[in-house]
C-alpha cells in the first residue's frame, strides 16, 4: 500500500478518493493508501434510466452494498454518495437509503446536488429526511454552483444538521464549479461562530496559489480573494473605511490575509483624493484637491476604468508644478 503525501508530510488532513460502486474501483483506492472512499452511484431516476434502464432500486442497492462492504473490510471510512440526490424521487430515495444502510452500513451519507438545481429551503427539508431514512447517520453535503447557490445551499444543509461540507478552493469544479470552500470557511467562522480550526489568515494566499496552479483566474468580484473584495472607490466614507474598515467591509481584510485597496475613479470624492495624497505624504491646497478630483473623474470616464497609482502620481506632479 502506498503512503499518502499528507502522512509523509505529517499533516492532519485525511485523503479520500471517489470511486464508482465497484469493488475493483475500491481496490485501486486501497492501493493508493487513502484513508477513506466516497462510493458513488446515481439515485436520480432520469440518470438511471439512461445508464441502466433495466435496473430496479434493489439492483442499485445491491451494487452499492457490495462496494461498501468491500471498502469497510479494507478498513476505509466510507461515504455513500448517491449522486443526483436532489432530483431523486422521494420514495425511491427512501427505499434505497434504507436498504443500503441496513446491509452496507456506510459511515456517512452525502446529499448531492449534482446539477446545482435545489434551493436552500428545500435542502433543509432533504437533509432532515435523509437523516430520518438513515437512522440519524452523519450527513455530508455536496453542492454545485450552476445557479449561483452552491455556498447558500451548503450552509442551509449545515443549519439542518449536516456535519460535513464538500467544497473546493475558489469554487473550482465541473461546469460552474462546486461550493467555494474559502467562502464557506469565512461564513462558518464569521457568521455562524463555528470554529473550523483553519488558519483563515492564509485563505487569500491559498486562493491566489490555487489560481496560479490551476490557471483558472479569479473573477474580479470573487468574494474573499478577488481583486475587488476589499476595494473602495466611492468618496463617501473613504476616511471611515480607512480608519474603521469593518463599517464598510463585511470582515477585516486581515482576517483572510488580504489588504484593503483604495482606487480612484468616476465615483471618487474629495476624501478619496486626500487618502491617496496622505499615502504619498503630500499635502495640497483644497483648490488643487478639487482640480485633481475633476481630472480623476474625467480620466476614469474617458478610459472606462480606475486610475493606476502611477497615473495619479503623474497627475499630482502636473498640478503641483
């Protein structure tokens, strides 16, 4: 059996692999030295009719139980992953989970929103139903972000009793991605008061590292780590944002290891100019500040963007001559 890289490095993380509900797949996971396995098979009848048109719910349960028991005998932690859970017929899902949990006894069951088409209020109902169908087994939530609700659905599941959230840094994943793990962590810590044990001050750095490695650029307005996450342009309250940042921003930039950014553009005001001048250690008469403000606004409108610091410095040098 191979030793995984986390144990070699002495890290606390556990390594899991995804596996189809086939003993042969599970065996390959065992050979990789994983700590656990996520055994997946569809519970959505539309997919089942396409993949295995002649299978009954008993056939799906039998296939699942065989793979689960194989993994359990190998000493793995087993998460049963009946994907497309959110589109499964309730009666079908109830029968499947009751059969699998009675004879397979996985360690946890995942509620899987494979196509990102459920809403938070429905997630809460479904998680509670799955808890009921499995006799109170630990529930994990796996959401996709196709309709922009991956994080909201994951948090709704937590509110309903889900113990584990699946997520990816920067929300990477198939199509529109999975729930953004960095956003979930901050929401858990800052909004729910849940202590995750994660060093949140390294989140921004981690998001940027994943961006570099994956080649998938962060959206400009991506929460937590996007370029605009801690950006302030509007002149109103600029000094307040500088002196008391949590009045303007949802959390301190320091909490996630980011930095506040003050930019100049068409929405800037006198305070914006003063903040930038103070950063440069420059004091100018108020009439000159107003002249700068006018030029900043004109430049931003003409070029349809913010000014760079270099462009602002050039303007300052010009008006100060």
